[in-house]
């Protein structure tokens, strides 16, 4: 979590773009990402120069001798007349050259374009970005996450962001380990990947590797919705044993929007992942299997995703192996089939789907649900309230947790009625929040299953969390909607006898008339 001063700097930077004529929030984030990339290139170059001077070992330079004027520390002091043509005509083409050499961001920096038209805005942006603590690994991730939150508050392109508290709950429920190989086949801004990295740092930090400091704003401690002081907790991840795997081969993402990939890559780098593996790819297409067979088929042990529910779909390009699993044009069904194929046997997934996947009556819907139950271990279905994705969509959604292979015997259901925010368009913070209880109960359930303990506490279907036999689901055409199985206890309402109510009204009327007569006598 970032401090009030740093928030103010981001807010000021955002305001400068808006007043400078760039009002699409996704474009703002993209342009800031480009400039951050330019500064980080220089920061990394300086770090390598110091290391080389100390060790005597050479390194691959990002800036040759004739390109030193393109480094951030050189250009940041220029005036508008010099800065604008330098960045537009030299620095951005330099990005494309670096891309050709296969450096980080290679696939999606080569077509970077400067959308800032006003030289004065560019000067202000460079000045403000120079003041951001990008060298501080403990705040970089929070800084960029706050920047991404502007996509939500701006109300445009918000569909690209899954609420971070929902992502966090999903990550806690699947409990990733440092040996997992994780993918998001429709990664957007990389929220699932970056949140998983944060979770791993927490999971693998000793007590000595944890720092706690209260958060202040304007000299006063910041309080949460419960009135408690907000404490920033920093995790070193000092117990991680396989850092190389985490840095180079754990985090994988695909998307067919180049802007999203730039943002996702920067998001992961800012959080601390050195070389995130994100690529431009329509994962539903035939080309995915052709180009990346090792990833498209049984390539991952864990997949977290909120794939698009609707959107353009090139039917002729859809992978026929997916259509053999589920013959449909609906992307939400195809993505579930894709995720199942991408998982290794024993691999796990937590995937957000629209409620229609749970109860749709078409052959494709029923076939997919049958496949989930009979050819996989469908472990949990979490029903989310319809306002979770407001103000952009009121669609009701659910989270499917399943493991590839085997078959299902019992499915754990949870009915989330509150997620800590109001379910209207404002999404204001509130005290009611079922997510901590959901995570705690699911972990307890998983531990009970592993230990072979009694599952009796989840037998009551009137509670928020309960179990359903797979046989009952099969008997209902594989319907997975929670209302099909949740039992509602109706309380009988008792009302006063109408004669008594009428007498009370007459008595009240007499009292009113008496008071009116007394008032009349005073006039």
C-alpha cells in the first residue's frame, strides 16, 4: 500500500494527462508505461555498469556510446523543444531496436507509439516520473497497482480488471507453491500473476523477513473501514529456495491485446518478477497449439483466470481440439475447455465464469459440466454477488475450482453475499465481507479431506458453505447453480389481529382530534 504523498504524485501525473487532452485511461497507463520503461532501461544500465566495474565482466549494453543521450538521466533535463523530438524520433525507435535483440518486452515494445501530442505535457510527465521511487522494490508494485486502479475509477475499459480482493481470495484458496508453473491464458493487466507473486513473498517470509510500518497521510495514521490503523507489511521472501524458477519460468501470460501485454509485463516487473513470460497470442486459436505446443497442452500446474465472457470470435480459427470437447461459439465455455487442456494431470485451476456456464441448458453447456464432473475433480463452486463487476457489468458470476483428472464425488459450494464493498455502481467499502470466511472454510474443508476427517459441518445446506454429492448434480443435468441445492428456511410471520389493529388506529385518531381541538382553542 502506498502513502498519501506517493498517491498524490500519481494523481497529479494522471491529472496532467487528462488536462493535456489524453482522456482514455488505458492510453494514459500505456504512455506512462512507456516512459517508465525508458527510465528503468537507464536504471538497469547503471546497475550493470557498476557491477561490471566491480567485477571486470562485460555486459550487453542497452545504449551504445552514440546513444547515451537517450538515457533517462540525460533527457530528463531537456526543455520541451529538445525533449519531444528526441523521445518521438529517437527513443521510441530505439525501443524497436531493443525488441529486435530479444530483450524484455520484445514482442510488444516494437510497435510503441508516442500518443502525447503536447511537448509541455511530455516535459511534465518526465519530471513527475523522475520523482517516483522506481528504485524501491518494496513500493514499485504498489505504485503500479495504484496506477492500474485508475482504470477502474475512470470507468473506461474497466472490464480488463478483476477486483484485486477477489483475485487475492482465489489465490489464497489454491495456495500456490514456489514450484508451481502458473499461467493466465487471458491475462489482461496481469492481476492474477502479480497477486500470486505477492502471495509467495508472504508465504515464504520468515519473521525476520517481515517489516511492519503504520501508514500515514497528512501526518495522521490511515484507518481502515473498521477504524483500525492501516499497517504496511513488507515481505522479503527470504525462505524462497528456487528464486531462479520464480524469476524466469513460473509466471506465464497470454493476451491478444498488445496494450494489455505491455501493461501486464510492466506490472510484473514492478512487482519484482525479473523476466515475466507474457506473449501476444489468441489462446483459443489453432496457432496457439501450433506455436506453443508445450504450453498449450499440459504445460502448467496452476491456472488462474477471468477469461472474457463475450467478444469477437473468429470461428474458423478456433482450435478444433477445443470444439471436439465442447461444440460452441461461446468463449466462456471454450476457455474452460482450453484451461483443462493446458493443465498437467493433477494441475489445478480457479476460473471465473458467468452464471450461465453453471445452468445453461444447451448441449454444449451440459457437455462441459459433465466433462468437469466426470473427467476432472470439480472441487468447489463459489457464487459471487452480481454487483462484483459494477459499474461495468451487473452479470452474476461464479468461480470454478477443479483439478485435472479423476472424477468428482462431492462438490463444495459457497454463497458469497458480500465482498467488502457495496454492490452498487459506487462500490464503496463496507464492513460486511464473506471472503475471509470463504477462504478459511475452504482451507478447513481441504484439510479435512486430506486427513480423512468428518465433513459433517458442511452437511447443512442452509449455511453459506455446504457439500453436494456429485450424484445429485448428475441427476439435475449437471446443474451447478447454487440455488438448485441451497435450502432456504422460511420463517412463519405472525401478524396482529386486524380487529386489534383497527382499534389502535381508532384510538390514535381520537388522540389526534383531541389535540386539534386544543390547538383550535388557543387561536
